[in-house]
C-alpha cells in the first residue's frame, strides 16, 4: 500500500505538464510587485491547504517582516464561514468574501478535487464579475471549474489524497520560485 501510493504520486509528478504553473507563477509575481492580493479557497483538506499556503506566501517567501505577498485564505475565519453559511447558504461562503475583499487584478486561487463544489463555482463567478484573475488547481475531471478559470492547473488523477498533495506541492513550487526571485537567484 505505501509503495503503491508513493509510486502513484511519483508517476503523476513525472508526467504532469507544469506550463500552467509557470503562468500562475508569473501572475503571483505580478501581484507581489504591484501590491495586489492573492486569495485562496477550498473545502475540507483543500481549505487546510489554502490556509497553509497563505502562511507560506505571507512570510515564507520573504522571511522578512512586511516583505511577503498580500494573501488571504478565505476559509480561515470560522466566524465568517458560519455566519455566511447560516445566513445566506454554504454555497456563498467564498463569493460573499470575494465581493467584499477582492479588487480588480487581484488573484483568486481555488483548490478543488472535483471542481464542482457550488461555493467554489460561485467564488469564480463573483471574481470574474469583479475583474479578478482566477486560477483553479483541480483533480479528477476538473469539473465545471475547469472551464471557468483563467489559469487552469488540472491534474487528472482520480485520487483525492494525491489531488490534495499536489495542491501543496504546486504551492511549494511557487513559493520556492518567488523566494528565488527575492533572493536574486533567478
């Protein structure tokens, strides 16, 4: 079981086209240079990944107070999530935040295994309406989100755990890229 999981993950890493990740890296660099904000969202394990990656980009890319990327994880505030879920519906927990926080040319990155979660799709719609650049990091078939985002990183793996692993791996690739630029190594 352990070797099989490792083998499957290695095969996905070996065969993936990383070109869309390069596009996302360029957009994130643009956000960093121009003081735009990057927003992450996802459900379940993807919500945990969104929070993890926000931390990495806020401080980890610069390791210097005040020099990181402006970044927010939309699933991080339990009071906001439970208020919006209770008052207007779980499908609006991210889109309502996008409507308030996001500005034109900001970046929304959605993390989703299926690409079909209603709250993810609504967030993408709201972001588009506000002129926000969108990226979707997706597994399985990519779902509806695959056709909605500006930048699509679709890894067609039918394994939720590997899909979630790849969200963090891609985030760490981006982190290392931005950190290398900051340190003058690229």
